[in-house]
């Protein structure tokens, strides 16, 4: 989506007055735990007192157990039914936990108590649409204030409700309103094509979807447009469209059923079967945008509403699993991934996501076993092996990661030709596995494919600086990365270290101080700042920074290096100059600007 959606008025209305999912992120203090346990009876999900129920909900929320949080808050509400804040919290927690049987009647109670409550109104709108009552749902949409998120939610939802009432003119008017919002014209064009396809206006739908395709490739657009081509007798155009997508996405299996059906002369089903499914897809799009903006708690509620309309929607199931996994609710995430029918193309993506969730939860052996089985299941595909490499890399098993990445490339040679993310990931593993020549080749190839990715520029630039190679090019690369992400402490640290290695000590001190302010607890950044202080003659401050770094350092080599410097100072500063590209020479550091020795302080 085109705008930051967590800082606007509509979302604040939805999340204030005690209705926010702040409980989900509430700290799980030992006091809260003790109080909660004291208020419970023998049943671990049954509190014996009002305070015990409320504190148990707070504690469960802080520990990522949203289902238990909803249950305990419901018990709180049962004991204090007139408490509006508790009512709203119970409603939102039940919605986020997926208990729609509880959430819908609670939404009705919230509506009775609060004239304007967009989230409860939206759920009731969705529930009306789920039962096919589009007219009632539309009346709710008309009553919703168009502020903040609702500026695009209301017209988007309304378009599909009008489609449910077979009112094309009103649906297109709603999409015109959506398209008039800055940054949303592209989305409006896509939705117009989808709505018109559902309404049977095939040629107009094709025109809209072709326009959307020109603005950027989207699998959803390609699936719908290809099916339309096939249904209107343009089979060759459908095959060409799918073929172009596969050329750019050689490992994808999402279009495999459609391509097989075309080859067999069979009809292609529309990806979106009707208005209800279209509305479910729209809510999924909103949930995805909220997640990308960092509003994962709110995204969870939209994903739940999407699945209320279409329980078998694979993309919403995967998104829900990802949101739950990010919260640490791994078993629930696995349930969501596993709910997708195994014969659907999206099930493969769900299996990959499940493996990543297991690895993130520390169940690495189980993740590796699953990925190995997946690699055997699809011997022509490299995606399971790429994910396996990622798991090995996260475990710092870099040689194993390189082996997995290499095997993936053997299966899919195009990975190293078009996928910069693959080259970036393998380049990191190679560098950490002490295979610098290959690592440098991969990283440079990745930069050639994506020259504006700040972390990638930073990784290659820092590696060169740290090795004393290609100093001028490396510094320019890191300066570009800082310009792209000026508030990233790690990238700012790289620039400070580049200044240090080239003897620009005054600039190094200034830049590394800013990096330490952005990431105050990072041991490497504090270690670098200590080195810069030492070279600037600020010896006491240097020792202070090294000791600060030592408090959080875990890498044994770093710890030994810091201890040596605390005892003896910087004995080998490693200053170099970029005299000739690819060559370095010792330099005398410039400590004049911005520095002062301890004796003068």
C-alpha cells in the first residue's frame, strides 16, 4: 500500500479506548505471572477471581498465547460485563484468535455501546457478506467514517459489495474513488479487472487487467487474465502470458495446474469465483499491506476476516501462518499451513513456510528433515534447497549452507543468472565459509542485478574495507547504502569503519558515534568506536567503549581482541589508502578534525 497506515486517525479510533491489542504485546512480568497463577483454580484456563482472569489474560498475551488471552479476557468480561474497555479487548482478542463465534456477538455488543467503532462494524459487515446479505453489509460500509485506513478500505470493500448486488456502475464508482487516492490507482485498476470479470464483463475486464499488467507483474492478475484469454478463445495469448511468467519465475509451480489444463484443452476456472471470494481477497490484500507496514496485530484481524469469508483461501492461510509464527505461536502456525489441501500449488509454499517457522523456533533438525524430504519430492526444483541453505546459514553452518545453495543451482542454473537474492545469500555463506573469491563473485553479480539494495551494498563494501581491498569503490558503495538507509546503525557503522581504515579518523569518530547512538548495544559498533577514539588520542573514552562492547560481546574472537586492546591499546590500526583500485598501502591517519587527546580534556 502507498501510505503509512498505522499512524492515521481511523486506526487510532479502532485501537484506542482500551480496544487496542496492546495486551498482545504486554510485558510478561513475574509479578503478573504470580498474580495470575494465584487467581486461578485447578483448571489452568479457568480463573477464580476477576483480577486473576485479567492478569492471566495479560500474561498469556505477553507470552504470545492469544487464544488463552482471549479466553481469560472473556472470563474477565463475564465478571465485569459493563466494562466497555474489557468488552472491546475481549472482542479484539477473540477476533485475533479466530474465534468468530465469540467475536461476532461481541461486535454487536460493542456496536450497541459505541456509536463509532470501525473494527466491530467491519466484522459485522464481513459477517453479513458471508451470509450473502450484501445489502446490509453495504449499509454498514456507508456508515463507516472514511478516515485513515478507511479511506481505501471502505471504497475497496464497497466495490465488492456492489458487485454482490450486480450493480456494476456503483462498483466502478467505488473503484474510481479508490483510484483517486494518491498511490492507489494501480490497486484500483487491478480490482476493476477482477470485479468486471466476476460480473461477466469479459472484454472490459481484459482491458483493465492488461492495463494493470503493464504497470507491474502480479500473479493474481496473470492468473485471472490468462483464464479470461482462454475462456474467450485466446488460448495462445494465455499460453504466452503464462510462459512469460515462468521465464521470469522458473521455480514457480503456482501456474502449473492452469498450464496443464490449457495443454489438455480444458477450461480454466476463474481464480476469484464470486463477490464473496473477491471481498476475501481484498481483505487479504489489506492484511498483507498492514503486515508490511509493521502492523502485524491489526493484520491478524484482517486475515481472520478474510478466512471467515473463504476458509480455504490458501494465501490467507499462509499469511495467517506467517503472522502466528512471528508471534511465536508455532503450533498454530503449522496448523494454518497444514490446512491447505496438499494438491493445491500453494501447499508447497506453505510447506516451505512451515520449515522456516520450525527453524526460527529452534526446531532446526525437524526443519532440515522436512526440507530434505521436499528436495526429494521435487528433484527438478531448487527452492527447498535454497531454504535449507538459509536454515544452515542461520545456524552458522556455512559450509553446509554453501553445499545446499550449490545443489540448488545445479537443479536450477537460472538462479545465478536472475535471482539476486540467491546470489546475496550464497555470497554471505561463502564469505563466512572463508571462500572469498567465490563470495566476491556472487556479491558483485547480485549488486549488478540490484544496484540499489542498501544491505547488499553494505555487505560487499564492508567486506572490501575489512580486507583492505578496492577501498575507494567500497567507500562509495557504503556511502550510497547510507544515503538509502540513513538511520540503519549497522550501515552507518560500515561507513565509519571505512573512514577509519582510510585514516580519516575525525570523520570516523563522528560517524561511529552516530552509529553507536542508533545501535547502542551492538558490541562490534562499540568496539569500532573504541578503536577510533584510541587513534584520535581519546584513550579513556576508547577503553570505556571497549568495556561497553565487552559486556554484550558473545563471539570469542571479538572478546579476545577487545581484552587485548584494553590491556595494550590499538597496536596495529590497519590503516590503508585507496591509491590504486584493488591495491592498498599503509597510511598515516589524519586525526586533526573533531579529535582531542585525553590530556587536553
